[in-house]
C-alpha cells in the first residue's frame, strides 16, 4: 500500500537540517519498524511530498 501526503500553497519549503522532532521520529519508527515499510520525503520548494510504503498484511497485525 502506498500513501502519498502532498502539501502545496504554503511558504517555500526547505529541507530540515536537524534531527527532526518527536512527531517525525514517531512516524519514522512506526513505518520502518513496526510496519516494516519505507518513508520518503521530497522537499521541493513549492511543497513537501511524503510517500509511505507498507505491505498491506502488516496493517492487520
């Protein structure tokens, strides 16, 4: 299963330089750890696009 989160129409986006906050860490650990999926960020100036990929059978556990 692939979920694509797209944000557009706001301020120009810049890729974060730090380690990220608690929410980012929680999402990363959940997707890559428990769900054994992947998460990819596209930090385009016009808006961020986040792509989450998870095997559907991992969602029922």
